C-alpha cells in the first residue's frame, strides 16, 4: 500500500474523530520512523508519550513475544505472573501500598475518582464527594474525566456531565482552599499540565496543597498519565516535588505501545476498593504486563539520569537559538514545551512535512515527547529541522 491508499481507507472506514496529519507510518527503528512511501521522520512525539522505548526495542519485543506464546489473557478471576511482577515492582519503587491495573489514562483517573469517593463514603457518608481540579488541566475523555478536566473547550456536546467537580487556579493555594468545603473528598492535579500547555506547577504550591489535604483528610490524587514512567527523569514526577500522594495514576509509556495503565494507592486508602467495587476485563493483561516489566527493567537510575540530561540538552539548545518566535522553553526530562508567537498548529504541520513528528499543547505551545531511548544523533537531526522551521517565522 501507499500513503494515499492507507489514508483513503482510513477516511472511508474509521469515524472522523481525529484531525490527522497526512502521513501514514509503516515502520520504525528507535526514534526514526518511515512511511509507506519510504520517507523518514524523526519522532519527537512517541505516540503522545506512549512509545517510551521507541520502535523495535529488543528486550520489549522478546518479553511480549514470549508471553504471547504462553498466555494472552485469562481475566482477573485468576492469577498471572506478569501482572504480579509489575505490581511488585511499582509498589516497591514508589513506596505505595497497592495498584489497580486499567487499560488507559482516562480509566486510571476514573479509578482514582472512585477510590477517593469510596474512601470518603466509608468514613464520612455520601455527601462528601466533591473533587477539586485545576484550570487548564486534562484528565481524559470519558464523561466523568471530561467533567474533571478544567478546560471549557471540552465542556460541550455531551451533557449532562458527571457532577461533583470544581476548579481552582493553578499555583494559587488560596484558590484551592476556597474551592474546598465540607463536601470535598479529594484534590486531583497534574504536576505538569500536559494538554494544557506543558505547564509545570510550582513546587511550593504543590507542597502547600499536599499539606492542606493532609490536615483536612482530603485525598491527594496525582495524575501522572503523561509525566510518569520516566518521562520527566524520575520514575514518577511526584518524586521531584517532595510529596506523598494518596493515589497516583499512570498509563501511556508504561507498556511502551500496548494499552496499559493503573492507579497506585497509598496505605491511607488502598483498602477502600474491595472486591466488586471496581473492575475491568483487560486490566493487567499478561502481554501488556510483560511489556510493562520490560519498560520498568529499563528504567535504571543511569537510564533516568540520561533522560534528564537529554531533556536539558534539548531545552538549552532551543533557548540558545534566541529566535524571536520562541517565547519560552519549559518542562522536565523529555516532556518539553516550546511557547511560540506564531500558530503552533501551523508550525507543527510544517515540522511534520519536513520530517519531524511533534505535538501541540494549549493555545501556543509546541510539545516534544520523544522516546526515552532517543539517541544524540536523532535528537540533533530533529533539532536541525525544528530550528529551520522556527527560523522561518
């Protein structure tokens, strides 16, 4: 098939819920991808932060292939070794108490929301159910996680949304306190607001929210769907903020391309989701869990330090160009936002056309989320394209 064949077949048979770039990708090696017509692209997007180990990682391929030969799926009515191993690794490396496995980030956040409401129901009764989230946040596209998302652009079409969410101002502790009342059971926030524009929260604000939650028995839920699993240079971003969340959600890069996510729960609330209160058919799927185990094995201290260094190199290089169109460069690890004064959507379109896959975020940000395994050569090749396009403005 050609690019045009794949694109036409897609348009004919898949619902038009995505505004796709005119590229049909066929294969890849690490952070270098190829389309059906033979054109190559440097991947600074990694499937929106999903392909954490790039394309063709041998350890990951071996893990999922071996598991696929053994056992593809049995449901959570039985025990499997891959999921047990993933759970043990995550709990031991985070200090949390336990984990629930899902298939996606939205499902993970749904699970955290249910966990928080169940915790407060058990302790205080049905009326303590409100969850405070932040303006500019994004927590998923289900009816409930859209309600949790603090962006008006998402609050349309699908009424009525799930009730019980209020929104506070990021980096304003008094706004969070004002949003809380006797009905509040949790605060849910991203430490770097990804879809909102790659906006890191201030450490003092995050620590202030954590202290306020602890003082008032309000659960602190941290959405690490984008920031987790090595993306920001530590296993989870909350480690860099010096806090102890009650629950942490994750997905995207955990299985390096396979659908996998979950909720890590601290001792404070791990026992509240008892048998029958939450479930999913595919959660903890053995093949996906095998992929997750390969990813977690790769995320050694040395590997994570390298992620930090790569991210710093990209940010410093872009900032050093001193281009008029670049208004800011921000982020942690390999989650990078470049604020621009031109149309960010137009710029990303030009990047893709020139052979660099990138993303947009917010209203003015080019978002870069390359595979954690990206090489120096691939970084420099991508930066050359980025500089050429941004210099044209």
